[in-house]
C-alpha cells in the first residue's frame, strides 16, 4: 500500500535525499569514461538536482561487454525460471520499500505531481516487475504434432543482450515495462534512461543487485540520444533494441539497426489519439470528466493522451462546456503538494514547444476556449494552463502533430462513418476511445479504428494482462501481458528422429 504524506514532508525529503548521478555498469556505480557530466535540472523551480554521467560509445562498449559476459556465464540466463521469479519478486518488494525515495526522485526530475509518482508510477513499476516474475515459470514450451518416429520441440530462449531506451514522461514505469519481461526471460539489459529524467533508473539498479540479480545483468547508462543512444543502436553485440519515445527517433533507430547487425527492433512511438463522443453516450458528464483527465493527466505528456476530442455536432457546444468545467478542476501547482493534480512540463524546451503549438492553433483559426498561457513564471518552473481549442479541423498542426502538453483539439462530426474517417486520418495508431450506449455502434466503431488499444465508455482502460502498443507510425511490438515475452525471446525448433 502506498502512503500519502503532507507537503511539508515531501519538501523536507526533497532537500535531504541523496541523489546518485553515476552510471551503473557491472554491478557498480562508475563515472563516464570521459568524465563528462550534464546538469539534471528540476522543472519545478529550475534548481540543479545533480551532475549526471554523460555516457558515450566507450561506456556503451563497457556496459554491453559486462552484459554479454553475464549472459554467457549463465548466472541469470540459465537460472531456473522459478528462481528468477523469486528474485524478481524481491526486486518488486524493494521498489515498494523505497517508494517514497523513488517518488520524490521522479517528481523532482520530471515535474509530475507527487501523488501520481507514488500511486501510479512507483506502484505500477513494482507491479510490472512482480507480474512478469510471477508469470515466467508458468509459460510452457510446445511439442509439434509429428509422426511417431519424430519429436518436434518449439522452445523459447532469451535473445541475449537487450538495449532498452526509455522516455522521460513515465521514467520508471516505462523502464519496468521493459525490464520485467526482459529480465524474466533471462536476458541481460543495458538501460538508457532519458537525459531529462535519469534518476530513478539509476537508483533501482542498486535495488536490482540487492534483490539478487547478478552483476552485469542490469546496467544503466545515462546520456544523450545522439551519443550513448546511437552507440547502443549501432552496437554489434546488442541483440535486441526496445524503445519508447518519439516516432522521429524510432525511425532513426531502425536505420541504425539495419546499418549494424540487424538487431531486433521493437518500438512504441507517438500518438494522436481520438476520443469519440456520440450523442447517445450513456453519461455525458462521465465522458467529459474522462476527456479532461485524458488531456491533463501527467501534464498531457502521455503518448495515449486523448488530444483529439471528436464530438457529434448535435451535442458539441453542450459537451465542450462540460469539458471546460471539468478541466477547471485540473490546476497546475506545486508538484510536491499531494493535492496538486497538474505539475510542471519537463523542461524549458518542452514548455516552448507546447506554447508554440498553442500559437499555431490560434494562427490557424481555431477558437481558443480555455487556457493557452504559461503559469507560475515567478517559480522558475515550467507550467502551462490546460488548454481547449474548438473549431479545429483535422488538417491543423494541433490536430495532426503530437504536442505532449495539456492542449485539447475539439473536432465535430455528423455520423459514425465521418468520425471513423477523421479518427483514422492520422499517421499514428496508438489508442482511441468510443462513447456510446449503442452496443452495435460501439463494436463497429472499435473494429474500424486503426489503433492498438480501443476503450469503450472509458479512457485509458486495461492493466498488465492486456498488451499495449500501436498500429502505423505508433510502432510495433507490445508491452505488458504475455505477448511482451515475444520481444525478448527467440523461438527454436528442435527436430529429433527417434
């Protein structure tokens, strides 16, 4: 169980917590071989949190060599699944034992509300490690249907050394969505957290070692995409590359994989998710509340954010008023206050990006109905008012490009067919939602939507039992569920004559 504390408690913890900024390679914290560092700045108030190791190709070589040695030794890769399970469950327990430390690191590092860090990110990260650990000794191999003088076996083996590159918006949660299945299936991992939010990944590396994961099996190399990220993607001793982040970066990683050793590449990229509200939705107030949450939660820095709100014309004005009322309860404030539900965007660059998109919406002729401003400028932090645009056409930039901020684009439609056409008119295909009391309409619309997740009469449903990933330029492969094991294993066919 997570435990909430007061603002004073979190402020005190923020001033006393020890922050580790070194890389973690081969079971120890080490400086980058170049001795280079970068500043880790809090988006809450722009204060310096730590100097963090700026890893490059030399550190990639070091981390991958340690991961390969650990894999080849069999200390983890050949361990009985039941024993890996036991250690991963201990790892999950340690994450929860250190939940306040990890939550404050997450909030200081990327600006999300402390209540979300504690109850969503840290608990979700532990759950991913535990769930995959619990599952691994319950996954069976196969026997092929053969002639009596043959035995055909289909077995799964760990792929080897996995490089995992994760984003800044859910730093620990996204890392553990990768680490859970990668470690459970016996791989060694080199984890590259975003340079915008590396602190929790660096901390849990020691917790993994304390839990009993052998040295070299989990390595963490902070740094920039164009240095350590590129080096891992091009590395000939990396067998699989898993990534969550922007579509632009995902495309470049595919090129690097092809230029090197044809490593397996699994990508979860961007989204511009449609949230479709029909006039016959069973509860318009609930739909409005969900629409507000879908764009304001985590400051809108969510790949599945419901950033395109498609509303049937007959209720559009009424519904937008409802959404505006619901969004008025989402108020950016001090992320260390447990009552805050909208924090700071991650850095000055992202703040500028969000504000630039807001200006582009105005220039394109969209009607600004709410927000649109930078807030709390005197704090030194990066805060944006939740924003609603009405009268948006699907050709505008604010409707086509991923903003990663609390900016909602409202688009009208007259029929289910038009709603589906607008919803699918995007390069992305990560998620979508449908609100209707008509069961047949719900099924027909959900089936027609080109998205990896479709939610009906809710937004952002699902848990660890359901796969998560996208269609089209939202990527390939799936996180969560037993399907995630496909990314971290090779299938071997063994044919035996009797």
